[in-house]
C-alpha cells in the first residue's frame, strides 16, 4: 500500500496540489484609462501568499494624484459610455463573462494564492459566480425601464467609486462592476491591498475584450487610497463592502454631498437549529455557514442557536464533523480549511480565542491537527457554554470561530437572534414550513436561508439592516443604486 494513502489512524488522502503554471509579472501598475501605468506616488507594496508567507509580486500604490487621474478618465469615458446603445453594452458584458469562463482556472489559482482560500472554493464557487454576475447583468442592459417600478426613463448615476474587501476580491469586483456598467456608469475600483491580483487580472480581461478606455479603472493601495477615492468631488456614487467601522467613516464623509452611497458591512449572523430539523443536513449547513472561506464571510453563521433538547447530541456530531475537516495547502484540492488572509487578521482571531476562554466558554477544536510551519493558520473552532453578553457572541470575529448557545422556544430564539447590532443574514433549520415562514418574517436580517446557508445567485438581492449597512447588491433591486 502506498505510504501516502496510509496513516497510523487508518486512511489518509494523498496530496493533490493544483499546478501554479500561470504567468505572474514581477511588478504591477495601476489600470487607468485602458492601460497599465506606473503610480505617480512611486510607492509600492508586496502581495504576500498567506499560506507560505512568500512574496508573489510587487504592486503599485496609488496616491492622490493617481486617484485624480482615474476619476478624470472615468468622467471622460462616461460621456460616451452613458450614451452607448444598451445592446452594445450587453455585448461587452457577455464578452467579459465568456472570457472569465475561458480563464477560470487561472483566476481560481490567483485567488487562492493571493487570499489563502481553498482552490475548491475559488474554482467551484467564486469564479462561476463572477461569470454569472456578468451574464446576468448583460441581460438587463436593454430592460432597465422595467427594472424599477415608476422609472420609465432610467439614467446612469455617473462615476462610481467602488471599494472592495479581501475575503472575496474577484466576486466583490463582479458584484459591483457588472451592474454599474449595465446601467451605463463608469467605475474606479479599489481592491484590498492584500488581495489585488485578481482585480488586476480582470483589468487584463477588460483590455482583451476591448472595453472602451476609462470605463473601468483599477487603482491599488491601502486605506489612504480608498479615502482619497471616496472623498473625491468627481465621484457620483460610492459602493463599499467591508467593516462596519470603515463604513461609518464613509457614511460620515459622504453626508451632505450629492453622492449616492451603498454599504455592505459586517455581520454576526444567527443559525437557528430546531429539534425537528434534519440534524445531519443542519450539521453540513453549520459547516458551510462558519468554516467556508475560513470564516472570512460577512454573513457567516457565527452564532449558533440549538434547541436545548438536542444540544448535547448536536454538539457531539458537530465535533465529529469538524475533526474531519482538512486544514493545509490551499492549492491542494483535498483541503477544506485554507490560510488566514494576513498576519494582522490571525492576531485578531487569536485574541478572540483567548477572550472566549477568559470569559468562561469551553473551546473545542481538533488539537491533533498539525499546523504548517509557515503561513497564517487557525484551526476550525467552536465554543460552548457561551453567554449572550460575551464578546465572542456579540462582536464580529471574521474567522473560523463559532459560538454555540441554546434556546427553549421559538420566541426565545427570535429574541436572542435579533439581539445584535448587526442584521445581515440568518439561517433556520426546521421540518415545519409554517415555522420557518413565521421565523423568517420576524428575524431582522437582510437575507434568511431556510434549511441551507451561504447560497448565492446573481438574481437574488443581498444586503443588510442596522449596522450591516444599507442598499442591495444583485437582482433587480441592486440596479436601483446605479440609476438616478
């Protein structure tokens, strides 16, 4: 028997790494007015592979002058793009979607190398959804007057500043760029500084598809670059996905201006398990809800409420299922849990783990699971015995950490689930359709999944309430933010 297939405890998987035979330049500039240019700031930063801490490439950092250039290019292009026939705009979006499909493997590998997520997720979830969003919005280009009730003369907003996070860099770019272009707007996109590679590769695709210069501009950099872009007087619309803290600063900066603003912010989503639920199905839903993408998901089901009568059995099964998750090389097709995106994020997660223990909760993870020597790693974890007032039950951790609590009645479940400053998503697990409908109608969440979790579709609007932001992305509702 080959040694790779055996271990002391029985069977083990042989490594199945994806080859990284793709082209990555040593240095990248900014994509402005249809071409790559060097940043006038002359500043650069490294893109780091979080699974091995190796430098992937060097990326230009946009300064204030570069932001001016990008906004000016977008303003100039808007005069033509906004008057372009809807059918022509649709052809561009269809062309982009098809090219994304053709380069899917390359994009998936880059997404995994740059962000640390397992290749199976990049390949099977992220990239297909990216193409889907461009296909879907291409279909809306000539139907906009039927998209928003009462708006029979839909007109584009103008220049859109779009700032996206590091957890789903390529998908977030598609969520924002596709509807903006479909409605006739132009874009200046700023990806997160730790995950800029796929946005820059997307710029290459725009160039290949002969998208007119200036329609999409991509500038890279950190928070200061984003601040210059959001506050720029030449911007008509701001779309931001990221932390609630930064979202509040953006809302303050745009208050009193003519800018339209949509914010998709943090979350602390409840996942509610009733005793009549299909337990094994619910276990898989919990796994998908909290350990998908290492918990780097704004709508992660990070608060688990289990009906008291099945708590012990549910926790036992959850512990068993968690022990089967494979942590390791994100490029290995057998990997379930990849690397944490950055050292800073790992330190934040570890601080919450220490806090949970100090607050008296019981930490559960598979301590036998070895962590790689290099890179940023955190074992999938859940806490039991969590008090509702505990920090791990109230604050967004943004990592593979789950807080397990109990409830006795549906009324108590609703009350505890809604007792949060966030309101992005929720999950309900029950065999009774009437119970699911009643619960869903009373949960203060932008999206509610019943007997599933983390399911997305370009035709379905996504967004939150309370400190999870305002506005919707995707579907007919998501078009409204990009139309006057």
